[in-house]
C-alpha cells in the first residue's frame, strides 16, 4: 500500500507540474496498477458517503462536504471513478470521505469502500453512444443494494431509483422536485404504463411511490420530521432538491440538519456552476446541462427570463458523440426568446431550435454582443472550455 500511495502522489505531482492535467486520474491509475485494492485499503476505518445518479452528483457531493462542517476527503474535480477516488483519499487524512461516483461504477465502489450511506439522485439517459440502457443500470443497482449494510438515501420521485433502492433493507426516502419523467413512463416491475400524478406516481401492479421521510416545504425542508430553513445562494428548484438529499444524508450520518443547512448558505458556486465570469469580453453566468433531464431542469428555471440565451453543445468523448438527445429537450418553451448557438455541434443545435420555432443565431466563437450578464448553458466539455477561458467577476 505504501508504494502505491507514493506512486499516486508522485505521478499526480508530475502531472500538475508539467501542465498535462489536474493531477487526479493519472496518479490514481498508477496506484491501482500497483495495488488493485488500494481504494479498499484507503477507505478502511473512514466514514464514507457515496453520491451517484445521472445529474446533480457534483453539486450534492459538494453540499454534503460543506454541510459536514469540517475537513473531508472529497473528489471536488469530478473525477468520479476509482482512480479519482484513490487520488482524493491519498490527498487527505480526514476520517470522513464524501465521494461522487459514476453511476456505472457504483456497485464496484460500494464493494471497495463499505460506505455508511449511499445517495441515489436519479437515473436517465446520458451519453447514448456508450452508456448502458438506463433500466439495465437500475437492475444492476438493485442487485448490489439488496444485501448492503448501509443506509440508502433515495429519490422517491424517480421510479427507476425506487425500483433499485427498494431492494435495500435500510432506505431513507426523499421527495425532491422532478422535472423529467420520460425515462420512467413504464413500470420497471411489470412494464405497464405508470400513472405519473402530480402528487405521487403508481402502477396497477402495486408498485408505487413510497412515503418520504424528507420533503421540501414552503420555507425550507423537513428532514425526518425536523423543520429546517433553506436559504441557498445557488438558484433553482433542482438545487433545493439537491440540498434536500444532502441534508438527509448528513442527518443519517449524525449531523444536525439545521446546522448543516446554515453552512449550505455559504455556497456561491459548485465547480464553476452558477459562477459569473467574463468570457471573451462577454459577461456570463455559467450553467451546466449535459442531457435531456439536465436541460429540463435548467429550462424550468429559465421560464421567467426573456432576454438572450447562449447554448453551447460539444461532442467530445466526455459528452458522447451522439447529439440526437437534443430532440428530447423541450426547446419549444424558448419561443420568442433569442438564442445563440455555439460549440462543435452548433449546427445540430440550431436545426433542433428551427424545428422548435425558436429564433437561433449560429456563431463560431463567443464575442461581446449583449449588455449586462447573460446566461450561458453548456454541456460538459463546452462548460470546461468556458470555465478555463473565463475571468471571474
């Protein structure tokens, strides 16, 4: 183990010094090459919380780490596979680890880290050219959760998450706002159509939404019966839902949810999300959306805005090469609002917007075109490009 951890530190140091990377994944891979069970050795004797799902992993992980109130080991860069987990644990002596985990790697990471709590946010289609069908993923989760000696904090509003989490003997159900249901129109138990009611969903076979222990309220949240005031600096209904899941997980871990909620109020951005920056002379607010469910959440928060909007779509390896998912996004709600299209798939985006009846302008690069701060929604690699090229305000 000592040799492996030394390799992680040295390789990551060289990566950072040479400017070849952030110094996370490459060192983790080196360490795992020497000791394939290095993650298990590093996690031993630590209290571990895992956060997984298609959307919201990075934000919810940051919220749990912030709400804990003291130093924790966490993979803040979003390196959410075992190599990134190894790097995070090597870089911290904290007895607590809060790790974002890729949904496909979750079963393996559970087996290596013996977590105290596993947070399951949502499941929807993502990276269509290389990701497994989402119901196969739900079944794989279910198989691994059935015998786990840990608490599962699960989204009761997502039928696929409920199907997976209900196999666990210890579940804390939460009810965050859910703006995307197209991946769970049919029952994962019997395949009949689900009745997706406004208050709860159900199926004629008896599979139905469970009663939640933690819910949002008008003034904040109720965490396992305890009222909590939520005063978040980062906007949007989706982030209130992420906060609900984070506070529930912290409550399971023994952290007072009211105290944790007061700490969450200090978060202004999450790894560049919601940050205000100047990109090529244009003042922007950076927003991330990388699949239909993510766009549904962002566009819901945009409902009251009528000013110009920028959307950047790339097709890098981390994005998925197939942009056909753009046709599942309800861009029709942007009618009457000018939209600028940027990124390697700007023409695909503009074509989709044309079919939606949205006025679109295609540009090859960002330049000052608007007064004040504009919102800029970007998928993963486009977001990272903008984040690196922007100057914080």
